[in-house]
C-alpha cells in the first residue's frame, strides 16, 4: 500500500525549533534544497522575463478565433437565430448554434455534478451572458464583428433572481428541461444527529442564533479562461490547450462529451494565470473551440473577456446560513445547529466530490469539542450563472468555518466572555487526536491552543484590548475592534473510496525518472496555477533521494506525458500528489539501495541511507558510500543482475484520510465613526500546516489568501438587479483590493505533522482565505459589540458599517472632531 | 472586448480639429481616452471617426495667466498631481488629482476629457464648480466661454455643441485668505467616488466668509453645486457650527441613487461628512488654525 | 477597412506596422510583435496586467490604440534584461521579484515589473507607501502585494548599492543570490532577511 512507510520514513517533525525556524539538527544543513529550505522558485525566471506561456500566448499556424454571442437576458426563450449578417462579415468563417452542435452530438455537456448544461443554448436561456452562438473568424476583431451581427430573437421570461424567490410556489420554473421538475428545488442535504442536537438545545443554559449570508464571490484569477483547440485529421487526434486546474479529468470528460476515444485526446494546461477553483469546471467555450476545430480542421482559439469570466463562469459561495449554538452558562459549547439556503445558479455545477452535495460543509463544528451537531441544507436553481466552485476552498469548508467562527464570537459576546478565552475553553485538546467529530470527520492532529497563544502574543492582544477601552471611554472618532478566528481546515481529498469526481477516484500521482547522469525528471498529476509545484515537488524528491534540487525538473499539465491525476484544488496537491512524490522517491531509493549493494559489494540489507549526507553506505562503514549520482550511472551502465536496468518509479497515492491544517488569525481594525471606513491596524496569521516544505512559498500563499479574505470581507460581491442582470460583473464593479487596501501581514507558525502523511505535511494554500473572513468580520463587529452589535453582513461596505454604527448611536458628526480657533490673530487670518 | 472599426484622425492644430469636427459625421474626440477606450471596446460608443487631440501641442499646458489658472485640454491628471504651482496654491486640485483612478490612468487621462465626459462620478467637474470655473470651447464660430454652472446637463451630456471641442478649463487664481479642498469617499483605489465634495472659501479681513463654492460628486444626475450650503456660509465666520449646517444643507440638496456601492441615505450623509471635512481643510488653508480632536 | 502605417520602437528596436486604428496597443505588442510578456486581464482598464512604459511613463496598453503610440518609445518586460542596470543578467527589479517571492502565477508580474520600473525611474528611493501607490493600478490575486512591495524595495536597494559600488569602485559584497534556508549560518547562505516575516 502506498501509504506504508519504509524504514525511517515515519512522519516526524522536519521543521521545528524554539524560534519556529528550520532546525539544522533535524534536517537543514544538507543544503540541497530539501524539506524546509527557502529555495527560490524554479519557475520564476520565465515569468519575470516575459517568457511564460499562458493560453493566449499560444499561436498556431492557420489559427482561427472564436467569439461567443451571449444572452442579454437572464431568462428567455430563443425564438430564432439569424446568422446571415454575421456570415457576411469580412473574416468570419462560421457561426455555430446549438443546432450545429447537435449534428455532432455536442450540444450539451455534463457538469461536475452530472447535471446537463447546454454548450450553446438549445431552447431557453437560463442566465444572463449564457452562451447562445459562437462566431469563428480569421482574427479576434473579426470574430467580435461577426458576433455583433448575429440577430437573436428572444421571448423574455420572468427571471428568478434569488434562492428565496426561487422556492416560492408561484416562481417560474427554470429547469423545465429536466423531466419531472416542477419547481426550482435542486437538492436537500442533512448531516449529524438532529434528535440529540435538538435535545441539547431544549435544555441548554444559553442559546444564540444568527443569520449570515456568505455572498456570491468570484475567484477572478487575473488570467481569464481560454483554450486553443487543434484537431489533427492526419492522426485523428484532438489537442486542447486550456486553462485547466485538472487536465486529466478534463480529458476524460472531453472524451465522454465528444465520443472521441480518450487516447485520441491530449489536454495541455500551459502556464495558468491563477485558478482558485475557477478553472476546475468545463466551460462551453472550451467545448465550442474543440468542436469548431474538429469541424473546420483548423486550430481555434477562444479567450474569455473579464466580464464574460465573472458573468458566466463558476462563482463561489452564495450560502445563506443560520447558525445556532447551545452552551452552558460558563461558555462550554454543547451543540451546533445550522440551516442553509444555497443558490446553485441555473445548473447544478458545484465543483466538489460527487458524494458530497454540500461539499465538506459538515465540518461546521470547527476546532471545538461539542457533544452534538446537526446541519441541513436546501439548494435552489436561480437564473444566474452556474457555480458553487471551491474558490481557494476545500469544498464549502470556507462557509463552514465562517459559520462556526462567527457564532463563537456571537456566543462570547452574549456571555460577555473574552473571545480568546471561550475558544480555549472549547478547543479539542492535543491528546484527543485522532478526533472524530459529531458529523463524522476524523481529524488527524492538532494543537489549537498553541497556535492561538502564539497569535495572541504576536498581536499584542492585551494592548489592543486596553486601547479599545480607552477609545470607548474617550468617545474617540475611531473605534478599535479585535477579531479572532481559530479555524480547522479539511483538505487533501480523497481517499478514493469516499471522494470522486465524475466517478474517478481522487488519488494523485508522481512519476520519477532518474537519468544516467544523475538528474531527474518528475511528473505529477496535479497542475500548478502559481503554487510553486515546480519547486515544492522538486524539494520533496530532493529530500527523499539526497539529490540537489537544481538537478530535478518537475513537469505537469500534459496528459500525453504525465501520470493521471485529479488536479489542483481543495489544497490537495501537497497532501496527495506531495505524498505520491515522497512515496515514488522512496521506491526509487529502495531500488537505489539494491544498486548500491551491488556497487559496494555488500548485502542489500546492510545498506543504509543517510538523510543528512544523502549518501548510501554500508552499515557500520560510513566510508564505504555511494552517491545517488553514481547509483544513477550504475542503473544504466552496470545494473545488478537482480534488477531491471533504469532508475524510475511511479506512485498513485490514495490517501488513507484527509489532512486537517489549522491556525489562529487575529485582526485589529480601526473603524471610522464618521464614514464607516475600516482600516487594518494589525493582521496576524499563525498557521499550522504540518511539516513545511518551503517556508517562503507557504508565507506567500498565506499573504495571498489573506488578501482574498480582505476582498471577500470588505468589497467583493457578484451582484444582480431585479431582472437578473449582473451588476457586479466586471472589474469596475466586482472590486478586487489593490496594494493600498491590503496591509502588511505578520505570519507565524506552529508545526503539528500529519501522522498519516508520508512527509507529515498537510497543505496550506486555502487556509488564509478559509480562516480570515470571520476574523475580519469579528473584528468589525467587536468594535461595536459594546453597544450590542452581533453581526454585519459581508461585504462590509462603508455604508453597511456606518448604518450599523448609526443604529446604535455610534456614528459621529465631523464637527465633533475639529475646532476652529481664531485666537489673537483670528480677526486677521494669516495670508496664505 | 474589441472596438468596432473607425477612422483615426490626428489634427495638429485646434483649427484643424475644428474643421474635422465640422466635416466628419458624428465624430468622437479622443484625448486621454481612459474612459472612452473602454466604451469603444464594449461598443457602447461606435463612432465612424475618432479625432485624436494628442498631437495638438498647443493644448498641452498648465499655467497661471491673466488672473486665471488655465488648464489646456491635453493637461493630464498627473500634471496637476506633480505641479508645484498646484501644490502651493490650489488645495482642491492638489487633493483631487491623486484620488483619480490609478497612476497609469493619471498619466494618460486629461482633466478636460473628464469634464467633457460629464460622468457625475467624475471629480474634476466638482472642483470646477466650487471654483466658479469656466470651460473654453472652440467651434466653427470661434471661441465660447461657458461657465461651469451652465455646462453640465445630464450624465454624459453637456451644453457643448456637436461641432465644438474644449480647449481649456480655467478658474480664477486664488485671492488672499482663500482656501479650497476636495474630499472623496471610494471603496478602493481605482473605484469611482461614492460621494465627493469640493469646497472653496474666501475670507474677508475680519475672517468672515465672503465667498463659498461647493461642488458635489456622484450624488445627482450631474456634478452639482450645493447652493444652499454656499449661501449659508457667506457672512458667517468659519466655525464648527457653520460648517455643520453647511454639511447638512449640502446633503439635503443632493439626490444620490442607491446602488451596490451604497444606499442613497448613506451617500447623503457622506455628502455632509465630506463637505464638513473639506471645509475644515479649506479653512486651514485660508490661514485659520483648525484644531483636530481625535483619538 | 482603413489601416494606418505606424512606427513603434519597442525595447530599442524600431518596427513598422500596418494596423487598423481600432487595434489596441497591447494587441499590437502581443500579436504583431510577438512580445507576449505583457498580458490582458480585464476589459475595463482596472487590472494593469498590460502595463508598459511609453515614453518614460507607465500606461495601460489596453487603454491606448496602437495608432496613438506611433513614433513612441515603448519598454516592455522583454527589454529589462537588456537594460544597462541589468548588467548582463536580470534587471534588479526582476531579481527582486525572484529573491523576495514577488510572484506566484506570474500573470500580473510583467505589468508589476514595468510599474515598478516607472516608480524607480522617477523616485529611486520610494517609501513603502509610495510603492503601494505606484502599483495601485495593478491587480494581483496571488501575493497579497507584500512581497511585491519588498521586491521593488530590493531593486531600489540594489540600484543604490550598484550606484555606490560604481562610485566607490568597490563597496560591500553582494548577498548570496542562491537559496538559503532562512536560518543564519545554516545552509551556508548569508541568511535571508525576514522583514515582516515569522516572529519578527
């Protein structure tokens, strides 16, 4: 079994000393760029010199361009499409509609939750900007000119804009294409023990309840989606270069959609300009470009505009949640209850393992040892783009963490307890791991109090509590608020028996080939979008093989050459593919031992590998040693009779369990009582992602996720008007924070290795976006908690904050903040 | 997004530009282009011809002359931002410039273009209104000077004739004991104003306000003057009470709409807050001592 | 369809092109000149991924038509290694991004580098606030900006140092450009400055 550990490879702490830095004694010092070293990224040079190769950089001879005609209406029946004027436009080669795709059996495509989505609208438009027709032309300007001339006759229908409206009896039915569907109900889901939970709530000393909307967000990577499809009629082979976080599963889906055998399809994911879950689903543009290339036998490029990206591709969140806690009067949380109304958009296209219709939302008991929990959810179809993608999120863990971390603050305020103290009181204790939660998760390891204590110290918590009080007493113009979040994440899906995408188990893979001259090519089934895989995976292999990181090249993103894997999302690359890399390296090492034995003329059982030096030597005779470089040469030039030539291994790793990173974030804000503007005074993030492979990359990931957390909490929102028109559908209206809205972050860490992961790592990319929004909201609420405020909805726009301040008499007039002094010179003010 | 095709004309003199305006069928004028280019890309504007002013050197100036600050039609936001003259003497201009969009856009966008665009969320029109500014236009019949008060009609619509172009914006040079300021509230860098207030006050020798100008951003169908607030200030000595009243009157006179960036009632309130803050800064710049009472 | 003949000098090389007036400068650079380092990330002029330096000023090349750049001098990320400050290798700004982990997916990076160059060209010793202001027209979704700010500060220091070295004909040794583990005297490196980092 791949998760077995070979001798000496049990998970152990690689990186842990009193200062939180790498410890020379346990690992660091070999200087080959292994575990824990801040290796500069191998991928950087091409990006900083303009040599990256993103989707729109790909040019093919004879290439055509695709532009898509989109519906201006959210809900409308298509009565007629007139292509004729478009076909007259100079440079236009073809105009495709659903009718044309039907001829090739490509009119629909499966979503990741096995719903059926129109590639181009067959009959009825279900959201604004839905794909209605595609224009293929010699260049992108001509394609747009053609798209402008496609005349579509719509019969406009009443739109259903919110999930609440959607579930009303008289709501127009959006999905009349589904047999037997007579309303907009999409699915129901529940978890936990309702009876036991309700019983605790009946008896509890204290109960608190709060309703909160996790608003619709968009991952909005700076590169939009796109594809270059290139059908080769000579080889009957379709190559699709596409912005994909999961090229292998996309190949399988492409094969299912098109009927082209899978070995005749090659998906290449080139450099990807950010993904964050946006590039997990299949989108109509990819399929249209492939269909057009197949039919026209020319390469076809489709590149999405930003407004198209936000308006038509996978959104995230949109969970309207009610949270409830039952507790004793001294603050012990006994039970958690929640009910969710989810907006899934026009199709059920959430991106999550198929047996988890609400993703991993059932982790809503968080870091706390509670007796019982119950959660229920109803999802509805609305006239909005399909989505529910895991935006830097392990499948709804972001919503769950928001719920519990907000509710703990609500309870703390209700009981007039310090929010740090109430957390401490309820944390699952280190000796309770492995810990089974009331909803069935099996947490691997944790030390929540250590992370919180470190964060409190870094944040100078007591000082800010005093300053907060001082400001209140002085009736100051700016209030201080302090917010805490002590989150637990669940990442690293599989195992395959419970987690699959479209039936394919969620394992991942690594293929290592050590070459005769002692360097190696490593191929993985996951796909980087900025996470630094080319460096991180090289470090894992360097660590496990005693090689220098510079001698290792990591490749990914090409289904023709890389081993099958399920892709990068849900922070699964390190927990799953990282494990595969370590295990594959150990397989290579095992063979290397056999070669070493042959070269050193010793029994294989007597060969030891020294992690520090990276060399193989005879037990008890460190002088009789050989390096991996020499072993590689022998593998090809003097292989032992007992072994095949060569030095390679592949591992398909099916994780035995998920991993559970955690951390504590503390945010101090200053709230302007005159305008409702919020400034960040201090932002501390202490993360524990188990063993740390490259601290520099981890810190970078934390920074990025925290900035997205600030975006989520303060400004991002895909908004709609009453007609279902997207009013937050471009970068003028879907606001991303700039360098001026983002403060400097202070990061720290603790290390609690995962006991079941081959290198004790847990994954980290998503923690900062999962953990920070509740800390930020808690901070702003905290600034007004003394007047009884318990909640503010995200995004916390200045007007929402000001209205809240004003509702409890905390708003302030500027005239209270200045005095004009005429004084002695008052009669004759000084000349300017 | 890609623009529809158009003809590109690059006159080198104002006279040449004006004759193109007359000769061409519904041309569009391109100066900085930082608002126009996205409109062309989204095909919200589909002109057959674009008259690009960027080669008309005679329009590229920022100077004081004949008692006026004169801003040529090609002066960019960055020219205001980096001008020592502006920093020394024109507080509201110095405040507004760095709050416009972002550095790249300020490098290209023009003050006159912003005024001609007449987007009520634009900043410069408010500043111009507060300063009793003027728009100088040139057309086939020669030059016309339009008071800023009479320039703005509707969003994206002004009293400029179809065959006229702006050549200059101008405001009177500061008097003794004059102070001005601009305050703006936006959700993030690069976002348009949720509300903005430009003020200018001039004190007499006793320290009484003898002139007051207040222009508001993003709270009506055009940038507007808060005339009631202005009137309330004239004859008063600057004080927190007078400024508070002016803020309230300015809020009452504004008519913002609710949108995803904020409710109308909040924006009205912010007109009050921003106007008071701008007045306090203006008073300080007019030579008074303003003591800030903060945390 | 009308076209215009224009001349663009990009990274010191002069090109004659025939373009439609509606062609954006970014498309001319990317499609006609095959310089694909500069990117497109939005359609409203907000993201700054297309930032290039035109006649000494940072501009968004998606908000300018190619015809408007006729006769102008344009610098893109591809020219940075040939800049005199690069001294045959990476330009100090590029080096800063690599050393300070100023990029992740890399998509906004060329625009950030050019915005950074414009900042330093005008003000060789910017404060943190000035750097943040200077890159506020460029969106990054990966880094949270903190390391981008440090990257530009790195370049500012390096350019200063180079200036001093040139002036003093010697000066202090450069820090080790290779990887270090983060602990002083651990991996043989000189130690990496953790300003704002763990436990500082």
